[in-house]
C-alpha cells in the first residue's frame, strides 16, 4: 500500500502538534512507521488520505459499536446542530438520555454527564473520597482510567506502550494515595486493605479489563471485591468506559451480576462524540454539587450535539434484542478463525475474548493480569501489525490493546480478516 499523503500530513502535523498526534496511542511509536491519516469511514471500513480501505478493528477505540457514520447518530447530530451547538443552560435531551441510561443500567438512580472517560473516572474518585471521608484508592496494574494524576500509576495500554506507566509530573503526594493491586489476585487486594485499614475510599477497576489486551475477571473475582468493599466501607467503582453499553445493555454489573457503587462511562455512550458519565445510587449522587458539596462541573457538559449522538446510540442499542448475541457470535468466529490460522503456522499465541472484545497475545501462558500480558513478544506483534495493515486490516498499533468488534462487520469481512491473519502468520 502507498501512504504518501499520510506521510506528508504527518510531517506537517509534527511541526505544530507534539509527536504529530493529539493522543499518544495514535502514533506508531511502538510499531514503527508513520500513522495513517483517516479521511472518512462508513460501516466497518475506514479510508485513509491515500484512499486505502481498511477493515477497522479500532473503531475510534470503542465508540463505534454499530459501525462508522451510523445513520441515526449522523441524522441526530445534524438536526441538533441546526438548533444551536451549545447553550450552557439545561436542555430536555439531557434528561432523555439520562432516563434511558438509568433504565438500561442496573443499580443506578442518577447519572452526571461529562466530556470524557478521564473526567468521569476522576470525578467518580473525588465523589468516593467525599462520600467516605477517606483518601486512599486502590487501582490495578494494567488498568487505565484516563490520564488524571491519581491514575497514572501502572496505567496500562497507552502509558505502557510509551514506557511511562508512572508519568513524570505526578507528585509524590498524589502517587502515595494510589495503592496498586494485581488484577485477578484477591489475596493481594486483601493484604492491601488490611495494611491500610480505615484509609481506603474506593477500589476502581475495569471489571473486564481492556487496556492490557482483553483480560476478563476470573471466577468470583468481582464478587470477592464486592465483599471486601462491604466489609470495609469501601466504595467499588466499575470503570465501564470501555465495557459500558458494549458487553451488555447494563454492562458488567448485569453480565456478572455484581453491583458497583459508582459506574463510569465513556466511548459508546457518546456515539462518537466526546462524552463521559458517572452514575450511582441517590444516596451517593446526592453528595455531588449542587445537591451536596463535592464539586464537579463542565462548561460543555451535556452538550446538545453530544447528547443527541449518545441518545441515538443508546436508543438503537436498547431496541435491538439480538445485538449482544450477534456481536459475541462474530467475535467467537473471529477468535476461532485466527486461532486456526496461527496454529497452522505454529505461531505461539494466546487469545482472550469477552463479548465484542478480543485480543491476540504473542505469549505462551494464559494472560490474566498485567505481568502475564507484558510477557507477549513485541517483535512478533510489530511484524503482525504491519503485515495486517498491508493486508488492509487496521488493528491498534500496540500489543496492549483490545480489538473492538462492531455490528457493521459482515462474515465476509471476518473471513477476509482471517485470510489476512493466515497470510501474515506464514511470515512470523
Ligand atoms: C478510554 C478509557 C478511559 C479514558 O477515556 P477518555 O475518553 O480517553 O478520557 C478510561 N477508562 C477506560 C477503561 C478506558 O478504556
């Protein structure tokens, strides 16, 4: 494939934007080469500035659950834009999407909309601290909760890809309040809680992790966390920025039948526009300003275009009874096809999958936490990434990312992908 225009555009971008990108995961630093510049996208395909077509498995890093330029979302945004793009006053559509979200997700009474997943997680932790009057938090190595200071401690995908899991600029004071636990290791969590009795406000987790590849929770891990939280007056925060409205209508709470105290959303909830949200029972949400004194605000929060996109997205998801089964079936088909192709050429690998999330790890052992994810062979991944790109398949340029399956993918697209994996596997 030719990438002339992308390469030229990247050179221009590098002059005025750090690293040429507005979010580091878009750079090709971990795999070499220069990023592809997107021109347009429709359904399962993205087209670059050189008019190459790719089957897209990034899908804007998750939001495009129903495919690119999904018509109901596009129509809703255009119609809203004609009525004004922002008011800084309450609008009816904010209540509409809040009502729908609260009806879809178990165990929440109220939801507050913000502009990104980062903001949602940052605000959720502030609320947990304000509610419990305690300061420390527990997070898991390899889980990503956005780029606010408290979370940039062993932060998964982007941060790991760029070799700075613990970012400079985060003060010692902030870092000491974030305790780091091992995913899927309940003894480790117990030990941390015991060593910090009465000091922990919340445990925040990606309940199905997606930022060290896809790593589902082991049997009863989430239930055990729930028990520890109940016994120690700790709030359990499910960061469902990736999994919310993707793995089930009600997210991981529904899927694993475990209640969280605060749930964070992003990605799918905005239908491709910048939206995040956090939600909880009344008892907790009543501590938030203007009802309570935990402050949180946003000039563009609940923006009408963003809410229109999100509402159209959630409405489609809510009215489609087969969606999650279709997505899971497609992902399983892809899993089996990729495994066969890699096995045929004896490529050492492990594939993890949950619903519409899947990741291929070039590692021998089971991938259950950050350490096992980090054992993957990055040289193999680099070759795989570029091989796939050359075959017109766009996966994330990092070994620590999940592939996002969209409903727009046809079985022909999946077969084309599997054929590409087989072709590339021969070269690994
Ligand atoms: C993407 C992501 C975030 C951050 O969301 P942004 O919108 O990029 O700020 C937080 N948590 C998880 C689990 C994510 O996948």
